[in-house]
C-alpha cells in the first residue's frame, strides 16, 4: 500500500500545537496564531469532556453496584489522596485570601467554554459561571440520560438535595474536606435560588467570603458540619 503522508506531514502531525502557535507568533502571522489558539482549545475540550465523562461512568458503576457509602469513600479517596498529592502542591491554609481568589478563577478557566463573571461586595467575592464548564457541561451534554448516575439520597454530599448529579458531588465534598483539614470553607456555593426547588442545573455561583465568620451557619449544616467558633 502506498504512503498516505509525506515526511513533512508526519513531522507536522507530531508537532505540539503550542509550539506551532509560538512559531506563528515569532513569524508575526497573527491570523495563524488565532487559528492555532482555537485549535488548541478544541483539542483540550475533547480531552476535558472525555475525562469528565469517564469520571461520571466510574461514579455510576460504584454507586449503582456498591451504594452510597462506598461511593462516598471512593470519591473522598480520589480527592484527598490521589488528587491532592498529584495535582496540587499548595495547602489551603497557606494561601492568602487574594491568592485564593486568583487561584480559584484560574482553576475555573481550565474548564471549557465557561463564561465567568467576577463581582465583589463588602463581605465576599462572587463568581458566576453560566454554564458551569464541568458538571453543568455534562448535564447539557446529556450525561445523566446516557448512563450517568444521580445520587437519589438527599445527604451531606448533595447539599441535602435529592436526585443530585454525581459529578457535582465533588463540590460539597470539597467544602467538607476544607473544614475537616484546614478548618475553613475555601469557597462555597449559592444554591438558594439557583437550584432550590428545581433540578440542579448547569449554572453555578461560587461565594468566597473575606471573613470566615461571615459564612452563614446553614452552609455548614447542609454538608453535615458545625460552624467553627470565631
């Protein structure tokens, strides 16, 4: 069978898009830079959605076959042992509040096609993502109609809401782990008015309080924790 690609084409296929983008920038070809930036983002979106879907599939298998208790253990193990040691090298307590806000916004930008609006009032930073680029994106793509599991039980890893998308349980769980390991909720979520009385939807609102004492007590109760004393 004859060859399909020339040596030059094979070399190009193996070259990282980021390196092509830098070469285009050095050459002053800004149209090519824009084209490659879009290509690189779409490459990441393909993997991002693939890994999120893979996670939901694993969650569904654990929950459907072993129940809520084992699901909780597996999720907590993944976040607390594997993820913390591999992906993150800064403890929550080591960050200033400003670093926490900047790091959180930076992390959210790692999700795909997620418009972010950042606001501030006297007591907190408010970050709206419409839609959420991970859990919300999976809802929009129909993950829970294609084999994903919703947590039927209203419990402390669903903010007390029933029929909760499995992927989204990592948010209340991360709130719990922040309290358990560092004594703080690094960020919490406004579900009142966003999800109360209806299905948990694709949008999310993050709340980062400047003073931990200002976090409402009910935000602790819904994750099965007590608010620390001032």
